[in-house]
């Protein structure tokens, strides 16, 4: 009980510190404008990662914790270290040089480490729920989404404080929104996802060397891409920035999106292959195999449950489907130790409980319909 309480206190303190710094720097009104402007891009980013997580949804509290980690812990860590690096750079290299040192060296190293640390913690502490590359992508992406949200609040707030909504002579918050919210909302998530892919790859291999090298390689790739992006913005002109954007960032985004699509299809194949054996073991009903084998079938099942028996029944069906997926992925691994057997027993118990709840709610709805008083026309 002590650790969660300490964690909440740390998060609260980080949030208060960030709010105090923002209001002191640009003022309350600018912070409010920054928050409003930052909500739209972060909503799109979070929705994208929830879509990626459709086949094997991670616990909602873990997804929220990933976002909060990025928004509070990672942001404060990066802010403190980057500010220190900037001050040291100004002292050693001359005034104005520290910001370049922070942008090109400190920010890529520290920010990617801070965002990726949450994924690494989940991999170490809850490896029974970490099934591969998609999980790494989702956790890293949501951590980065939280980080980008707070960063955008600062950028948009500062732009509003300096030039309002913008005029002919000076770009304001609208120009900043187009640059960060429209053209590059996935920038921070793209960097962090490379680390997540490395950690996810490590989760799916038994090679001891790769379990160390893959996360390190993913992190270094994220750092290099981040440094390149910052370098184009700080050192290059508009032409250099556009070249980096269209020739490197856009292809990288397409490449990562292709990996996501392939991994989602792989997850579907894993689940579809396991369903007949699960039906044979009487964990699920044979008639459910076809419904559980596709996202459209699962969505139709939940929609019918909600229409016939209400939202609680649809949620129970959703939990049942999630347990089926967890069991399908667990069956890929040899259940040859006490921890794996315990995890399988827990999932089977949860499977039975959620199914029983869905049946109970459906039967209760049918009973109420049967017992409802009839009126003569």
C-alpha cells in the first residue's frame, strides 16, 4: 500500500510544479489557451494508440499510468536536466550556446530515457502482461503522448503570451498549433515507439543477448531520430527542416505504421489459431469461435449484448473477450512453471466469472421482459 501512495504524492508534486512553472512563465490565461490547444492533438494521438491496442487491450489503469508518467515524471525529469545542461552549455561555450547543447544532446538522451523508462518498468515488473511489440508500442506511445501534451501546453502558452493568436508580423499560437498540432502531433510518440519496439522484441525472444541489445538498440534509434529532428529545427533553415520532415520523418512514420499493421494481423492469427484448442478444452463454446476470431465479430457481440441487456452486459462480454485473448497469448508459451500455471488459473477464473456475469445479466433482462405487466390496447 505504501508504494502507490508515494507514487501518487510524487505525481501530484510534479503536476503542481509544472503548473507553477507554466503560470509563472507565461501567465494563467496563456496556460489555459495552451491546454485547450493541446487537447485536440493529444486526443488524436491517444485514440490512435487505443486503436492499436484493440486486440489485446492493456488494463485501463496501466494505460492511464503510462500517460501520467509521461506528463508528470518524464516531463519534470527532462525539464530539470535539460535546464541544467543549458546552463552548463552557456557557461562553457558562451551565452546562447546552451540551448543548442540541450536540444541536440541533452533532450534526445534524457527525454527518450524518461519516456522509455515506464515501458521498461512494465516489462520488468509485469512481464506476464507484456506480450510483445504491440504492448511496447502502446505503452511507449501513451507515455510520449503525455509528455507531448505538457510540452505543447508550454509551447502554445508561450506563443500566445508573445504574439496572441498571431498577426502579419509575428506568428502566434495558431502558427504553433499548425506546426506542432497538425504537422507533427506524432513526433514524440514516433521517437518513443522505437524504444517500445525494442523492448517489445525483447519480450518475445528467449535469446539473452537480444533481450539486452534490442531495448538498447531501440533507445539509441529513438535518440538519433530525436537529435536529427531537433538539429533540423535549431541548426537548419526552413529548407533543411522540410527535407528532414518529408524525407526522413514521414517515411519513418509510414514504416512504424506498417509494423503496427503487421503486428495487429499477427495478433489476430495467434488468437484465431488458439480458439479451436480452447473450444476443445471447453474453455469457450464452439459457437463462439467465429465471433472471437475477428474484431468485427467481437464488436457485433458487444453491441448485441448492450442492445439486449444493457451496458453492464456489454462490459462483461468485453472482459470475457479480453480474457480469451490473454489465454490465447499465454498458450504460446510453455506453461511449465508455477508462475505461468498460476497466471493461467487466474485467467480461467476471470473467464468463467465474466461469462457467468454476462449470462446472468442477459437472463435477468429476459426475466424482466417476461414479467413486465401487459396492457390491453
